[in-house]
C-alpha cells in the first residue's frame, strides 16, 4: 500500500509538472480559422455601444473607438459595418475629414492572433489615387492601407499570407488623409501558433513527466 501510495504521489507530481509547463504556453497549438463578419449583420439604422465583444469559435474581439486627442467614442453599429460615433465630420464612420479629429478603431483579441484579412465598406480607392486611407498598427509596427486591396464593388478587402500576416493581441485602424471615411466590414483572423521556444518547453515538460513516472516505477520494485 505504501509503494502504491508513492506511485500515486509521483504520478500526481508528474501531472502537476505537465500542467505547469502547459501554462507556460499562452498560445494554442493549433491555428483555427475565425471570421468576424459585420457587413450585413447589423440594424438598418445606427445603434451605439461603448465596447461590444464579438465571438467566433475560440476567438473573441472587443471593439472600441477613439480619436487621437484621447477622447473615447461610441462604436456605431449598422448593417454596413462598424464606425465611430460622435466624432468627426462624418458622425458614424471612422474618418479624418478636412482636418477634423482623426479617429481610429481598437481591436483587442482574447488571445494572440494573425490578421489574415480586413474588409471595409464605404472605402473609395479613387481614380487618381486613394481617397480612403488607413494605417494598421500593432506593437511597434505599422502598415499603410491604401489601394492595395481586392477592389471589390461594395466591400474592399486587404489580405496577407500566413507568413506576412500582422500578429498580436491589440490592433489599431487609424483613418489617414483629409478625405478618408470608412466602416470596418469584417476581420479574418487565426489563432497564432506557439513560438519554437514554447514547443521546446512543452517537450521538456513531457520528458519530465516520463522520467518521473519511470523513477516512481523503479522505486516500487
């Protein structure tokens, strides 16, 4: 009975070691595709919300609106997407019109993701250059969004390969230019995969479990 108790004690410690190592891996081991579709899913007239949360599969994203003076804005929700309410000249779109307050959307995910695509409605590429422009920023990186989209009829989509997709948990979409006004129509995101160091830690954890179990078995012989 004493030997059996030692084995159970060793196994419980081995399981604890595995759980501790797993806790060091903050990202999912599998990248699951998740899409947040705002275009066509809202009311006909604008409604407002301060920080709505949207869920798709295992991913959640909280949406907020601000302007660059630091003012918090309500989020405008309508059938054609999400905008910023009560800010610049266009009161329900994310805009930076004619020197007015520059507005931006902040996307906060519940886990690290890669942004595979962003879609916008009311986005005009312009015949002689981009009318609507925005900057996507995350961490200490940023990316200019102009006419490098799919030139869709009602919705324009910017997309990236898995290797070049922006990665993080918090992203900002800031209006740029004196004629820019648009709505966010959709987000294509996938959960990020563990970094190589995380995989090494998980491997070490499994090896430790195996060693502990083997040691406990020998102690009972």
